[in-house]
C-alpha cells in the first residue's frame, strides 16, 4: 500500500537560511505521526509546506497522492488542519463557525455531533471572543475534523488546555485514528508524543535527528537510568563509581545521584548493603522519551 | 449554498452585530439630513451651493460620508484584523480560498452602501420633499463608481499595512484629507481654485461632485467618472498585487 504521506528531501529556506533542511519521511494510513522538537526546529514550517500554506524550495511532498503545490484544491477537500495561533471573527458564534466550515466540504461531518463530542454543545450560541482558551482550542480541533478529513494536521494540539482536558483530548484523538484517519501531530510535549504517537520524528535545526517509535527512540538512545538517595551514614560516594554499570556519581548536599546503564541500580544497592549504609528517599528514574531526547539531541527541550 | 454565499451570509450577520459600524453606515447620514433638513429655509436653493437645495446638498454629503466611512475606516480595519487573527490563513487550508472571503466582504459592504444611499434618498424625499436624483442613471453610476473607488482605496491600505493597527491608521490618515478635499467639511464653492482642483482628483471629491450634479439633473462631467474609474483600477490592481495574506 502506498503511504498516505510521502515527504522526500523537503527544504524551505528563508533568506538563504534553510529552516527545513531536506527532511524525508512517510506516514501510513491510520498512523499517528509526531513531529517533535524545540521552538524554531522547523516543525510548523514543515507541516505548512505539507498543507499547501507555504511553497517548498526543494523536495517532493505527496499527501494522499496529491502535491499540495499543484493540487491544493483537491487536497484541501480531504485534509483537516488545526493551525497554531489562529483566531476567528470575534462575534462569530460557535455554531455558525462549524456550520460555515462544514459548508466548505463535499461530505462534511455532522457538526452537532462534533459539538457534543468536543464538549461545546452548551457553548453553541457563544461568540468566539467570549470563549476560554481551552474552548477555543477544542473548537479549532472540531473545525479541523468538520470536513470528514482523511488526514488531520494538528499543530500544538493541547496548548491552552488544562491537564484533565489534555487527557480527554488524547482519548478523542485516539478515537479519531481508530476511524482510519491519519494524524500528523506537531508538538513540543514529550508526554503527549509518547502517549499518542506510533512513530516520531525528532526535528532539530530543520533536520531529522531521529525517527522511530517512542519506545525505539528510548532504546536507541541507550538512555541512562538515574538513582537518587540520601545516605543516613557517612559514605565515600566516589567508591560507588567503581560499581559495574555506573557512569557518574555526584553529590548535592545530602543527596547522592548515581547514573548508569543496564542493571547498575541493583549493583549499587548491593554495594550499599555491603557497606551497611542505610539510605532514605531512594528514587530510581526510568528511561523516558524525555531522557532519550536529551541523549539524542544533546540538549533539553527548553534550550 | 456555496462558499461565497455562505461567507457573505455570515459576514452580513457579523457586520450587523457591530452596532457602532452599522450605526455609522445607516444611522449617521440619515441623522445628518434630518438635522439639517429641520433648519428653516434649508429646503430652498442656496446661493453659496451653486443654487442646490440645502437639504439635497446635505443628502449628497451623507452619501459621501457613507462611502468614506465604509471604504477608508471599515475596510482596512476589518481586513487588517482578519489577516492579523489568522482567519485568512485558516481559510487557505480549506477548499475555499481566502480571496473568497475578501470578495464576500466587498459584496456585503457595497450592498450596505447602496442600501444606505437609498435610505438617504428616501428620507429626504419623504420627510423634506427633496426630489429624487433627476439624472437617475448618472446618479446610480456615480454612486457605484464612488463605492468601487473607495473600497479599492481601502483595500490598498489593508493590503500594504503590516498590522491591523497600521491598516486602521492608514485608513484614518486617508479619511480626513479625503473628507476635507472632497468638500464634506466646507463646500468646494468656498475653496480656492487650486484646492478645488486637488479635491477633484480624489475619489471622494469626484464622487461628491458627480452625486451633487446628477441629483440636480446635470450630467456629471466625464472627468469625475473617469477619475473614480481610474482610482478603482489602479488602487484595486495595486491591492491585488501587494496584498499580504499573513502577518509577518
């Protein structure tokens, strides 16, 4: 089966500077594909080239077999888009917005059902300007789905949502995918990507630094575990550095932090027991996409 | 309904929901002609106004105010906001083009202007027995060209302004000199000939002359109609050429 999305060597330059620098990937039908990376990594520019909002400078893009540059009209009938930082007309009511956008598409979804599903039924008669940030965000997701799209692009899906609404949104997006819709998710939230995405491309300075399943990324990064504890007896912490698997030992006031790979944690606890050092507040941090991200890109999200 | 008529329908509702704008377009000109129409003796031909009936002159000013208000304050403000709010961008990823929204808005504004002008003509006819425009065909053409030229000028302001604020600002900067030179603040009869000449070359000045003349039954000078047509074409073409669809 041909992939729903095929991107080959996609490049976009601004003033000679490549913001998106030759990225390639493909997305299969029914997949949730994530584009992860810090601000300025080129995620939004890349999806906007795929949506036909921007003209690429080089490379090939095929969405549902259509080139967004030459077949934009046919493509736009079959995709749904939630853009970052858009607003609607201040006095446009929620119901009117959904009816209006539904009227643009050849086979729209039932907008009443979308209102219901996204918890906006009580707000149907409310003007856009009077909605809260979370309600606006849910309206934009509903608008992305109102055309019954085959592919949905969601850019910063859960920005402005409280933790409960984020979880609910993730569940709803999973349902959307269960209906066979392919989802491209742009995000800078690790937890979101880890929870939702089948595969993730990590973008850094316009290039793909890594592309795999979230679990695969964690494995390939060989990310380290970290354990922390507070020894209740004097401890020469540097003696732990010799324990197999340990890569570093640091002390911050009363707390000792040991990082390592493999089964180092058991070895360290065994060593502590041998020295009869009792510890308190023992914590072992598992490997997460967060740590994998740092390992793969050499930096944290915020920098 | 297709995208265009659907958008025009929604934009009409939104236009009417902006109370201040709707009042300025429909209420202000009518209030103006009623206010002046009640002045004793104003229903007679006025010496300083080329023997035009005072109320008829004020009604023509009302028409000019409608055109300038819609074209130079309404258009840049609304289009500037639609760009700044990302509404044009959002439409760019639907099967409907953002251009369709601009065309729908222009249609709604043109219709509002025609309605308001009709209202002014009807009020002065019914309340003050001012005859309807004697050269009706020329009057209609003058009004239509006036609408087209001022909407085009407003679109040009909206097209080149980088932000919603600057679009509105440019609109206001165009509004006052246009109103002044067109003779809305004081009649062109009292202007120096140089100022009158300059005023004739503005779209609003030409519109006001053509509207006044055709109301009195005089065929408007073709120069006025030509100037309005030229503004429409040049400003419209420049707006189309330089329109910014998204805020930088």
